[in-house]
């Protein structure tokens, strides 16, 4: 049975003091016994502190990105080994902001995926269409290409370390949200795409998260859809009460 997951992507927010306060609130307010895995993703500089603060809880700490190389002259970058060394074993790859602002391509993400899997990390692999793709009715083909080019080089056994996060880019930070029906339609398409290459069993087992302006007032309806296994939460994960309410909705 596939996992239900609620993951908070903090992006470039929260200094050390704010991080400690928010993590303390999350520990106190988020009920991790409801059946969903809860993940938080602070900034790089606060990851080790997050691991230490959460070591007596069931909340998982994830990195927001990592480099594809093992080491070397890559100023400002972070390797998989560095993350594993501080007990961070989950990483978000391919977030729409990394694709848009840092020109990360499907080919580059395929390299990052390979490196992360080599280090036995769990990957939250993000992908999704922009507004023009949706308007031009090319959203299915865009998502299919992102999946195949960035992820479909992996072996069947690797899927146990992969979580998918569908992000309709037009619904991130805009206040817009794909309807539960639109989310379900795309999630079903994603599962069918995986089935065609890797088979029914893997398609049924992979968790597919929805990431697009999920909030306490819409989470329950979105999460109720049969192919939606949780959410990758942005702004609402920066408030413990909102995050707790979303986690409870699953």
C-alpha cells in the first residue's frame, strides 16, 4: 500500500531562530500518528539543526536540492554525501522554481536522480506544466516528457525510493488551485504513464503528491481523490497550525 505524505517546502524562508520555533510548533501540533508521513524541508544552513531538533519525532527532514557531482569545484553547491553525513536522506529534485530560475533541464535532473539513488536517498521528484501548456492543451505531453526524460532511466527497483510531486506551475504562489477533478485527472494520467513502462504494480505503489497552493480549506477535497496521495506544501507549511490542519486532512 502506497504512502500518504505531506511535505513542507520552506523555500528561502526562516532564519535559525525562526526555524527552531517553527519546528517546535510542528512537533507539538502536527499529529504524525494519523497515517501520513510528515516531511519538512528547511534551508541548507538549517538542515543539521532541524535533524537534531526532530531526532525524537517521526518528522522527516529533506533537502530542497543537491548537486549531481560527488564533489569538486562547484562553488555554493551541496553533494549527496554531505546531506547523508548530517542524516538528511530525502531530497526534493526538479522543483518548478529550480527549473524556471536556475534553468534546470530534464537531462540535468536525470543526473541528479542517478546520484541521489546511488547514495540511497529518497527523491521527491517534481514536474508540471505552465499556464500556456494548459491553455494550449499540451499539459499531458509536457508532463509525460518531463517524467520520461528526467526519471524513466531508473530501474524498477529504484521506484521504492521515489515520490512524485505534480506541480501545475500556474497554481503555485498565484492563489489559483487546480480543481480536485483536474488534480485527479493528471494524477491518473501519471500513474497510467508509469504503468506503460514499469507495469501495474509499480504504478500502484508510487506515491503521487499534489503541489499547487494546498491550504487547510481545500486539502481534504484534493486528498480525497483516489490517485492523490498527499501534498507538497509551500506557503502553508510555514505556519504550524495550517500545516497541521493539512496533515490532518489526509
